[in-house]
């Protein structure tokens, strides 16, 4: 499996030759380049937060990263088993110069990754990522002498601080949640969600006896594919019905993606996680919203109904955050179940998502009744493999010309609107493919739009 280097970090499978997989040598080079970049851009702050999800390789990779950062002359605050949003917030809690999260998110167990944060606890920009990649390629980094080695400290308090901050959010209602007496099933996928989510639920007032955890052991041996997609959630759906629970919660291994299961075992829909939570937020706080171009139109519907304006960003969390800041959005995120609350921090955070959703549910009869009040949209997801030498920009130009009378957005590939339907074409950052996402209120129409555009691409090729 190839080693994938991008502006947001480095990821790959464990085991194999350096430069071809995420080998110890590649981990050290990347950590050294990041550490050097930190020192170049922050002369007075040498603190870096490091945390990891529950992957099998996590402890090994963490030791390499910590030692490398110390060797560059940086002081490491090790928060151990954690979540991506917790590490992001820990950067601010500790007034650190940056942070590294060791997680391959929803990828299978053989994968791991280094995700890089700036001093605001946000993912580094494209320009900064490119600068670090150049350092890696040139091996443009230095290690300090023995008298200037960085220090190492363990901090086990940041998750509790994160949860406390979530519970104290003005739109979170712990007393109402406690009074409601929710019964909840959680699929923790053998990672740090098994630590963080139950602690959050208890802090919100859910009785421990009413919390049921599937895949509770944090061993990185994921019981199923860790991406929280419908085909991977059958055990959760069955357990919700068996326990007669009020809802089910699924997170990914680093707890930044979130989806729900209704009390009847039906899927709430990963695309509708952000929609529902945004609906709740907009009822209490008027403003704008943002999601990426491949996310459901339903967010636009609830935003405009509440008197706000919806904005689409390029795909990628860093792009969503950038757009949110530009338009002063009160909430944003991605259709993969990623919720970003800017008054907490600019990062996808399943914990604030859970807290806000349960607060919303204190005013509702059931999760299923909530879901059916939203418009139904269906997304068809497809891809076309590219042959060597294909000029994608020329293909996109031909399609743009063909549909010139329709609203078109070129901020990230090509998005074409057909009244309330749309199709989004974009090249992959990691594979020689074009992704084609189409959405409509009819699954057949969504499929037909995707097929029509795919035929247009093939003809242009």
C-alpha cells in the first residue's frame, strides 16, 4: 500500500519498505520536519501536544514521534489515548505551539497517520503543509545537542476538560437530559470512543446503567470496518432494538465523525447528523452555516428556513473552517457526520455533536419522529478511473460548456445545479479518479444525473 503524503499530514499502512509504507523512518522524518517548521514559526513556544486513537500501532508510532520532537528540541505534552477534537482543544488548554494527532480516522486497522495542528489547535493550512512536505523531501531538519533536548510530560486531564467545556456550552442542557432518562447504545469500534463517549454521557446526566457499549475494549482490532456507514452498523441497530433504547450512537476511531440510529433501529443518516444539530442551533442562535460541496442540500433548507444563509466550501475540513470564518458561520461541518461548533473550537467534534443532539431530543418525542420532519434527499456516489495523460481540466471545461445555462461552482472541481438537484465532480487527492456525487429528492433521479454526467466524462475522454 502506498505512503500517502499530503498537505494535511502523512498516512499509510504499517510494515514494509521506507518510502512505500508508514515506516518508522518515514514517521521520524515527518515529525522532524514538522518540529523544525514549528521552531521556525514560533521562537518563544516549544510545547507540542501529542495524542492518539486506539490503533494497534498507536503506541509504537507515538514513541517515535515523541522522541523525534524531543530530539528537535521541543517539549512534548503526551495526552495518550485521546480523540482528535480533544487534542485540538488541548493545544489551546496548554497554550501550545501545535499538536500531532496519531490516527488514520476511519481507515482499517493496518493504517495510521500523523495529522498536524497549528497553535490554534486547527489543521495546518495548505501552504504550511506544502512547506513541511518540502522539508521532508529535502531532509531539511536538524537535531539539537544533548543540553537542548526537549522535555516530556504526561497529561491525563485534557479529556475531562474537554467534556466539562462541552457540558457548559450554553445550548447543552444536562439537567433536561438527566430528567429525560435516555437509554443509549454506543458503538465505540474498539477505540477511544469507548473512553470518551461514556464519560460524556455520564457528565450529561445519563445513568451508567442506561449506557450500553458495543466493541468496548480499546485494542484497535476493529470489530467491523470502522467507517460509520450504514452497511457497518447492523450490530448497533439490532442492539438498539434489543435494549429498547432511545437511540444509538456510532463514532469513528478518533471520534470526530458521528451518526445516530433511531429507537426503531432505522438509520438517522450520516448526512443528517449536521442537519439536525444545525436546526437546533439555529433555533437558538441566528446565523449562517457551511458544509462542503458534496454534502446534502438539506442543510441549506433548514438554514434558509431559519433566516440564515448557507455557504458551500471545497471538500476538506480545513476548507470548511476557512469558509466558516469568512462568513461568520454559527455552525458548519461535513456530510460525513462531522459537526463544527466555532464557539467551542474550529474542528469536527462528535462530543459536542452528541451533547447538542441529546439536548434537542429533550424537546422531541423520538429520534425517528425528528428524522421524518426533514426533507429526504438521496446522494449517489460514483467514480471513474482516469487513464494516464488525461487532461481533467479540459474534460471539466467541456462539461461546463455543455451545462453553461445552469448555476456552476468551480471552487472545488465542478458543481452543477439543476433546480434543487446537483452533481459534484472532483478529482481525488490520493487516487487517479474523478468522484461524481449527485443528489436529488428521488434516488432514481440522483442515479440518472450521475449516469448522465459519467457518460459526458467518458465522451470527453
